[in-house]
């Protein structure tokens, strides 16, 4: 024993981890490169840490922007936030019932995505879908009306928060991760019909561990489908942080053979540049699918039943609001680059509030669906089969008539 006691084992030297640059999520790090213009495009430079890549090159950091587009982005972001705030108030007034998931804090993703794609591209997402429904051709009245269960709603008051559609927007899907293989299927149809378009398939970090997500990755790469898989990483899947649920939180690297791009989801200029890069990858360069991860943040809870403060501190939320807000970041760009004054932006804010307030009143004035409409809208208009069955007891299978 004494000899064992004298035996000296080599000391374990702690392993030094190599320095790895991480994505930064500050909303206002893009720099003006030349003089801003009232009418002509001008150059800005995105911060180099706004992108991280996996088996692909980074997007160009030098980007052309225009005053008109930046102001349009600002107006849309303010309007979408006002709409979600109105939904929050209506829910707390018990005028909206059931599930309701808001995207306050994540406006740069939806608005930036819309500015980076074409009207013919397709989008499908999960249940945090209200801004995309409006931006993809819907209306604020249609979204609020649907939440209230009124006839003016985009699904005539029969779908609710998670089931809102337009010809280029496939929802709003309530089953966690189930929209991902659907998005791959839409992309398959685009390739089959030889369209020069792609599908952006959105899901959250909470859905990223679903088996069907990886199955969709495999099929998309096997057939090189024009599908951009978009992970909206808002740091929390319901009430669980990404670090507690995922062994690999770099979601853009989880596509196996599919390359990936991680993007600062709080800077709308970086978001748009990332989206344009992804669309060029799939449509113009025909390289197959791509994983796109937006690192963003939601200010509210997962849904209206979640206060959002039991698994994170109020200080954390307030810090994100005060230092990394995507709307405030774009506001600073516009003011510092001399594109609009603070008073002009305040006027846009007032107009956004007025637009949403009017839409809410119009939606509230709309009647609830009639009982007879329980049997309508089962199929998209023009796609109905020659007969239907099972809607009521007397409606039986066609074969029974022979």
C-alpha cells in the first residue's frame, strides 16, 4: 500500500478549447459605406459575425439598399408588432380563445424573409404564423378576424390562429415539426413542374429534434429539392432552453450532407441578405436544399398561457428589448444615415397603430360563422371531389347507391 501511495499519477492538464467565433445578434452593427441617397441605391457593410457557415461560403457583406425599402421594412415591422400586440390585448380580454402564439421580437425574420423572396416562392411555417400570413398576401383584418372566429377571417373564422393560408403561404401548422416534410413536398412539386421557385420551410429550435425533420432533410438532399429549411432559433422551445434540449445547438450544421448558414436574426439587413443567398443557392445555382438558421428572440411566452418568466429572468428579456430590438436597430440605421427624422418615424408608428386599430374594429364587427358553413370550405375552392361523405349521418358512401 505504501508503494501505491508513493505512486504519482500524471496530472491531467485541462483541455484548452480553441477560440470559436460565434454569431452576434446585435440589431445595429451594419455600417454605412458611402453617402446615403434619397433615390439611388447605396452601399452598406454587414458585420462579419452576422453569418456563420457550414460547408458553404459566406454571403457578401457589402449590400446595396435603398431608402424606400428600408422605410418600407420599418413600416411593416411596426405594423406586424402592433398587430401582435392587439392580439395579445384581445386574448387577455377573453375575446380570443384557444391557442395563440405571438412573434413579438422576431419581426426581422418575417419581414426580412418577405423582402428576400419573390411572390411566387412558397412559405410554410408552424404556429407562430400571423406576420407571414399578412406579408404573403393576407390582411390584418383577416388575421384578427380569424383569431376572433369571425367570417371576415382568412379561414372564415373556422381555422383559428394556427390555420391561416394564402395561395403562396401554406400555414400555420399546429403539429410540432409536421410542416417540415410538407415543405419538402411542396419543393418536390416545384421541381417536378420545373418552376423557377423554391420553398422556405420554417420550424423552431424546439421542433429541430423531431424525427420527421431529419427524414425531410434526407429526402430533400437525396432528390436535391429546391427547399430552404429555416430554423427560427429563439433560444427556447416552449419553456426549455436550447442548451437543455439539444446536444448540438448549432442547428445550421445538423443537415448532414446539406450545407448550412447561420444568420443574425435581429438585423433585418442581414436577414434579407441571408434569404437572398439561400434563394440563389436553390433556384439559380440549383445546388439543392440549404439549412438557414436565424438566431432571434421572442419577448413573450411560448403561447398566451406561458408568462415566459419561469425559465428565464425578467432582466434577460428587458436586456434584449433595450439592446437588441430589431425595430430599434433599423430605426437607428434610418436616423443615423439621414434617411428620415425621429418625427417622421414617429408618424409611421402612429399610422401603423391606426391601421391595426381600424382592422381590429372591422374584425370585431364581423359576424360569427353561420351553422350552415360548418360543411363548407372542406376543400380549396375548385378542388372539390364530385361527392362528399361523412359530414352527417345520412351522407353515406357513394357505393351504397349501387
